[in-house]
C-alpha cells in the first residue's frame, strides 16, 4: 500500500479551511510572514515506523505541524490569545472527532500510544521583521501496513 500523503494532507488542511476561522490555510510551512488576520499552515514534520507493527508489514506514524499565526501588532492585544485558542479549540475538536481523517489513517494518536500525542504549544515567531503570536499543534497520525517487510 502506498502512502496517500496528498489525501492525508488535504484532510488536515480541509479541517482548518472548514472551520471558517482562517483567512488563509497553506499546505506548507511558509517562508514569509503571513498577512493580517489569522492564518494556518500544515506540513509534515516527521515520519517514523510504529514499533508495534505486525510481522509482515510496518505501520507508520506521521507527525504534522499545524501552526496558527496572527500578528502581535493588533488591538486589543488582550484578544489575541482568546482569538487563537478559539480557532485551536475548533481544530482540536475536529481532529479528535474525525479520528481516522475520513478513513485515510488508522487513527489520530490522541493520547500518544505510539510516541508524542496530540498537543498544542503557544509561542512567538519573528519572521520578515514581524512578530507573530503562534500556536503549533502537533498532530500525530498512524497509517496501517504501509511498508512490506521482505527478508
């Protein structure tokens, strides 16, 4: 079975687009600072084998970063985090609720059974001279029986 990375990436991007919270949703890590408003970007951070795979095939874990961006220069400043966390809540609810991303993956590894689990971290990012407030979601997904083990 071949990895349907385009389908999986599209499913992750589609959840962000369907939320209605983002002006732009990119399927890649941007090289330039996003514009005004709330932006999301999705990219693959890591791929590794699942250690508890079967005897004849190996399953894989894909770690996606889903980063939410907004400029720090906006008013009221006290509304920035609630704005981001509201969008974050919608995405976390979607990833937990669509546990198999429409049947494309075995599971979103919510509790970290195979390593790091679903989580989000807030921080700041300086890009193109702009200070951005960001929240990065770590979205681990497991794909069954991806690589054949041939002796």
